[in-house]
C-alpha cells in the first residue's frame, strides 16, 4: 500500500502537537491515538511511528488519526537543544546513582501535575469520545499517558506503554483498581539501561494486580522500540478499533 499521510503541526489545548493521518479529507477518525515522547526528545521524536504502524496494519490508515504532543518543558538550557520533557527528573535518578526507581516510583514528581493538566487539555481538544481515544508513549511519555489514563472522567479505549515505568505509585494503584476495563499493551527491553527491566515488570504487576489486562512483550534490547513491538502495537490498535 502506498501511504501518503498528512503531517500538520497545530496547537491542541495547551500544547503544540503533530497530527498525522491518511484519512480522506474531512473524514472523522474512528480512533485517535495520542503518543507522547520521552525525556530529552524533540516533539517530532515519535512521528515516524504513524506510517510504520499504518504499514504494519493497513486498516489503521483507513480509520486512525495519530497525535504527537510536544512536552511543555524545554531542555535547551540544560544543553539539550530541541529536547523537551514532561517533568524534571533528578540527575541521580537519570544517571542511575543514589535513589533507585523502586523508591522514586512511589512519589509524585514535581511538575507532573502541570504536565498532566497539559496532556488532558490535548485529549479534551480532540473532540471525540474518550472510548475512541488511545493514550500511549515512550519512556517518560508512557508515564504521563498512564497518569492521565487513570485520571480521566471516563475510561479511554486503550493504553500503550513503550519502555515505561511507574511514578506516583501510591496514587496510581487505587485509581488503577477503578479502571479494570482498560486494555493495556506494554513492551520493555530486558537490557534497558535507562528504565531497568524490573521497573517495567513492577508497572505490569501493579496494573494486573488492579485487574487490568496487560499484553506484555519483553524483548532483547535496550531503551528503544523494536519491530516486533510495533507489530504487536499495531494489532492492539486494530482490536481497539473493533472495540475488543
């Protein structure tokens, strides 16, 4: 299939976003997939996933609009030109020194509530029912997507976690128990040096313990997105189209 997706940069709610789809002009999407980038990445970091997912599952090209928000914090002053973040992460956590993720995962990071409000404003601006919205992201973007998915007034259609981890665990756990119908896809590399694999397992255990169904894909690799993960993510999104 020859794909010619449109790519438009626009503002939705509080954030600049990249919107990608291959729908006929003026068509209403059956599903909107909001994918948030990780710490230090530019707002365009995940945009290339849209055509890859459409190629992996051509039905997505006929029915899905992809939205890629740009996180609200600029990291230019930290020597990362063009890099953005949803919230600041202490250097000892980033560098794997001192406190580890097991401890950090239970706390609400400073700046996370503001990031949550900004991402929620994007979801509200989509003007589609929440049961037609899938939230997801990579690394810190996966954290923010989980935070928002557990707090929305209604359950979204799905949650996609690519190399994510838990934060605000004390808040997430009771909220997850109230979201047991939320389907989740989660992938994590066994050799991830940034968010260690056991943290992915910790997040999975919290979600499944709360009653959520999690399609979990462990893979041999680091802090990255692999082909098998994209293929399974595409299949997961097709099931969301079918309401399964």
